[in-house]
C-alpha cells in the first residue's frame, strides 16, 4: 500500500529525476519521497549516487536486470517468465517500499521517480512501461546480441 501511495504521489507531482531526494513519514508511518523538501514537516535529505566505477573483471554483472516489487502481481510474473524462457542470465532485484535503500536503488536504476515496477534494463536500455510485445522484442534482440 505504501509503495503505491508513494508512486501515486510521485507520478502526479510531475517531477523528473533528481540527485537529491527527500524522505519523510506522515503521522501514520507512511514513507514519502520527493525531489522537493516538504514544507509541513522535517525531511531527511538523501542523495542518489550512480556507480561510475567499473565492476571487477572476475565478477561480471548481468547485462539484464528485472526490477519487481512484492505487490507487483501478474505483470512481474509475466516479465520474469519471459526472461526465464529466454535462457538469458539476468539479475532479479526487488524494490521493497519498506526498505529505503532498495527504493533509492530502484529510482536510481530507473533514472526517474516516476517509474513503477516491473522495469527491465537491458544494457543501457530501460523499459519502464510493461508491454509484453515490446518486452519480448527487446528480449529477443538481447538473445542475439548478448550470446
């Protein structure tokens, strides 16, 4: 519930991706993130860092990453099944609304505060809207270019 409340707030605010993110909780304990500090309460300033350091040569990361949430449902299940069928190596990451670090990592990977899981990252291409036809085409292309 918190995750969808957070995403609704972020998508309706029309904000773009920022390097600074503010986090605060309301009286009910719901966590909120924004690129603007709230005026009605104290917020923690968080910085989103992109990793520019290359991965060690012995630990080559997967060229494909699928981000899901525990509440994602059928779209995440379908996306994961598509990757399993492709036999491509991929990293499965969970954006858990109760874990601040995972949400910041998700927003950093998506390069926007307006994305909702599932998102699929193939090398430098980020597919943010789940569309099975487009996703299958991207996975098929990856099968020929990444093998």
